[in-house]
C-alpha cells in the first residue's frame, strides 16, 4: 500500500497498534507442528528481540504457510523462521487488518482503494 497519510500508515504499521498482518511464506525446509507451537508462544530471537505470539498455519508439506503477525518488527518473519531452522524463500503480504490484497493485480500493478476500503482501515479520502 502506498499512502501519503502518515497517521494512517503509522496506525497500520506500528507494532504498538497490533494490526493483524497475514503473509504467505515458502521455506527451504518444512515447518512442523512444533514450529507452529513456538510461533504461538512467541519467540525469543538470538539477538534478544522478543516476538509476540504469532499464527502459523501450515500448508501442504509444511514448506508453505500463512503467518499472522500482530506486530511488525524488522524482517520479523524471516528472523522467526530462521530461529526454527528454515529460510524464507518467498514472502508475500496478503492482508493488513481488513485490507486484503487484490488478487487480480499482477506484480507491479496498483489501483486506488475504494471508499469502502479506506473507511474500513480508518483513513480519509
């Protein structure tokens, strides 16, 4: 999302506001039920960063998953996944709060938000 509304961007992106962000990930090694439990309990990274509990929904053979964050720290998903012994090969944000990525858009394409979408995320036209 591209915006010039600084207040809105802060509300959506700041870890303090806990807006759910859902991501699709593909990893180089399968994730397991134990990894899902670790994400759900919160992860302490090697550098001392504490990551709040997050959702990890395993897909297929575990090399694909949906991750739901309630905060948004620097490279958080990659760092959390690495702490579990897997590297992220693909990462795509699917939604931020009630705003869902328009699946009809190809890479590099964009469109303005509808009035309803702007209203749902608390922005102004």
